[in-house]
């Protein structure tokens, strides 16, 4: 399968240089790295805290208002916005 990747120029030049010095084609290096990564066991997702004191970082400047509510999921946020538009 062919795939196109957008790799930063500086990184690509470093990879190309090192692969040339070691005598390995970039394709071979990429396949080896993908294989090693895919063969690693998956990491468990971090536990989500349900504490009302811990606010999501995307609340930004509205933390003062957010501290007054208990639920921070997007549905609750949308409902709150809709209630206060009238």
C-alpha cells in the first residue's frame, strides 16, 4: 500500500541523511519503525477524573463561571448556552 505523509522538511533531511550514512533506504527505515510501533502493547487510556473541582482546560477564561456547574460535557455546555440566549 502506498501512503503520503507530510513530514517536516528538517526532520526528513535528518532521516534521509542518517539512512544514507547507514546504507538503508528510507522506505526500509519507515517500515521498521511502523512495525516496531505497531507491535508494542497499547497503552491504557488515562482515567478521567469526575471531580467537579477539576475543570477541563478548554474552559479557558470562563473558569469562574464553570466552577458553578457540576457537569462539563459538551451536551451540558450547549444546554446552558441555549438557556441563557433567551
